[in-house]
């Protein structure tokens, strides 16, 4: 397809070139750029983008979208202004060629310079519009644990629409997510950029000694100054007569800070709290921008009712018609058994479930314990089954020669009951990762600030309240709480099919703004911020190389000389 378009453009270009004979006119220069790729990044020359630009101009019969009467139009300047505001969306204006566009707007007046400007404006509009609508990066290309397909938009239609508007920036402003979470982060980005521009904050000196409430420490003045910058401590908070005293006001301010950063709110100035205090304002700006990118990856329509799990915050929310109707704390996978990011639909619940133990857990955890103590299986409520078929029969552990076994060649399942690792209910959204929501007998873990303890599944606090909300929102009215409690008491495994599936989105968001307006940050427990930061820093477009090539192109020297002379 691209080849046929290329041939068509090239044929038209040769015909125009023969007619022009002298210096090329605008149309000839435009076609030359579209066929040669000059003025576009090398990465685009065999991609859909160059094809889209070719189709866009072919439909227009190569009439310019941004040049009027041989000069850049007002609309061209408004488009540049919109591209220059990319920073407010957590994106880099340099990715859209704004420096070269600005130069060409002011100093480029040859047909080739105007053609270069025309292509760069269209290319910038195409890239920026897509980045705003669906994200700058393809999630699965930067992190193998992000099972998120990048959405596609019709960029040709978008570009055609932008070319008709008096101010294309108005249309571009409508493309980012309209969700409150994204808009709040946009405000937080501006807030932290202002903090960074004002100098941010000075680090609190690090020592090996933890400072507990009521103690004294020479770092207290530095701690107070740090907490005042981000508002946990009032700017006019009185300083105690002894400035090294860890007074009540500073203790409460530190607890606030700890709460906002997902730390134990104990008022102790320890290693993790110091680490969070000393992350710079510039780093927080980058973290906010990364999480705005994550929201651009999310589906536009998440469902009228849906479940949203934030792994980094150990938190579950259930939404109905845009409002949170239930929240719960969760436990997620450890750093070695990380829970992936993905979306599915929950279709059934299972009360009094069996736990079919994954082979890896049998191999690494259960078999060594059973080999050492064959009564371990019975004590923990495990059964051995001959195979994975429906007709599998139970195997008596007492009949096995444990001394000479090197592996356990049987299916292991844990019977329903209080010892069951899944607790008394699991909530299923079939997926290839074997991840689901479930109860747990280890209730104490929900009181921890860091709750990454599972093998990858998501343990839910007060799971029957969560299940009750799901049953109500899915119209599963034949399962009131009384009936659920009755089945629960029976101890019998029972499957409850939801009347209609409910979407569940497993996300990883390390920065968000609470309803009260406070900006929250969470630790990068799985190292996913680090991967995303590297990808965000890598410029997709090497505009310096594009500009250099454009200057060397036929007809481009004049624009280049004008630029050089003005830069001396």
C-alpha cells in the first residue's frame, strides 16, 4: 500500500519537476518531502505516519493546511502554541519539533522552507494528538508485565479535522483523558513544577539513627523546613524553644507526610521516611508525568460499573456511574511474584473454594515440607489427587515412599475451610495469569503499609462486603447476603454466576491526588517506574538529525543559511 502511494507521489513529483525547471514551487517541494521523507524522522519513513501524511495531502490535492498566500497562517502559530504547551500534559514539546517549527515560522520563506514547515506542523499535530489520546509509549514494548494493548485512533481523520479549525489547539485539548484522576494529576504537575522552579527543598541529613517522637536531633530544623515546603507543616508553625526537640506539631506533620507516601504513619524518622523526604521535586515532577502517561493507556470506557485495583497503593475501588461506591485494602504479589497489569471481566464468585495449588508452589514450598513431615498435608488441609482430570481420585499420603521421592507427581488442592489460603471466597475473572481476588486467613497483613506478600493473586480485606457490592451492581439479585451467609456456613463449595460480567482493571499508579486535594506518592515496589522513566527520557524523535538533513536537501540551504546568520 505504501509502495503504491509512494510511486503515485513520485510520478506526480517528476511531472511537476519537469514543468518547474527552475527553483521548485511549494507544491513540488511538498511532494518531494513526502516521497523522500526529508523533514520527517527516519523511524517514520517506513511506518504508518508517513503513509498517513501522504494520504492527508493527496486528499487535499497537495493544498497546504498551514500556509496561506505564501506565508504561515495564524492557525499555524496557534498549532505551534498548542505543541509548546505539551509540557502541561506531562509530555515533551521537543518531541514535536517545536524549535525547528518556531525557526521556520519566523525565518523560512523559500518554497522548500515553507514545505518543511507544512510537513512538520502536520507531523507534530499527528504525533501530539495521538500521544494525548492514547499515550506516547506502547506499554508492552517497555515492560513485559504490562498486558495493555495500546489503543489506536484514526489519525487521518484527526489531522483532517485539525486542518479545518480556526484554532486546532481547542480540539487537541479535548483529547487527553477527562477522568478526574488525570485532571488532578495535571494540576499536581503544575504545582510540583512550581516547587521545583522555586528551588524545591533541601535534603534532610541522613544518619543511621532513627528519630522517635519526643527525642532530640540536630536534623529537626531541616525536617521542619522540608515539611513546610510541601505543606504538611504550616508555614507559620511555632518553633519550640529548643529547636532540636521533636515536638508534637512536627511529629503530626511527619505522620501526615508518611500517610501521603504510603509509609507507616508512626511519626518515626527512619530510613524509608528519610528516603521519601529526600526525593527531589524534579523527581516528583517526573513521577507525576509518568502516571499521567499510565492514565492515557487506560480504556476510555471502563464500564458503567467496574473494579479498579491499584497495585502500587494496595487499594481496590468499585465504581458505579463514575462514583466510588466501595473501597478496600488489598495484598498483592511480592517483588518476586509480581502481579501483572491487565483488564478482564469478572464473571463468577466461588464460596468455600478449593485451592488448586500451582505446580511451582507445590515444588518449592509444599513438597519439601511434606517430605520432611508427611503429616503436614493433612494438618494444612491438603489433598493429593491422581491427576488434573475430573475423574481424578484421591491419593493417601501414607501410602507414598516419601524417603525416595524427588518430586510430588500429584495434583495438590486445599479443601474449603478456615485454613484455606483463599479464605472463604474467591472472585474470578478468567485470565492466563491465574490471578483473581480472594479472601485470606492472614488478616493481620492488611494493617501493614507495604502489602506485597502474595504469590500474585490479590487478597481482599472484608471480601464479603466486596462480593455484596459486586452482586448488587451486576443485578445478581437472587444472591442476597443472607443466602451467601447460609452457603458459607454449610462449608459446601458453591459457584455464583454473575448476571452480567463486571470489568476489572488491574493498574499500577504511583502518584495520585486524593479527594481532599493532597498529592500522594507510592514506592515503586515492582520497579515499573524505573522502566517507564527510561522510556520517557528517550526522545522518540531525533529532531537535530531531521533539521540537519533538511538543510542539506535541495532547496533547503537558503532556509539553513538564514537560520545560521540569525544565530550568529
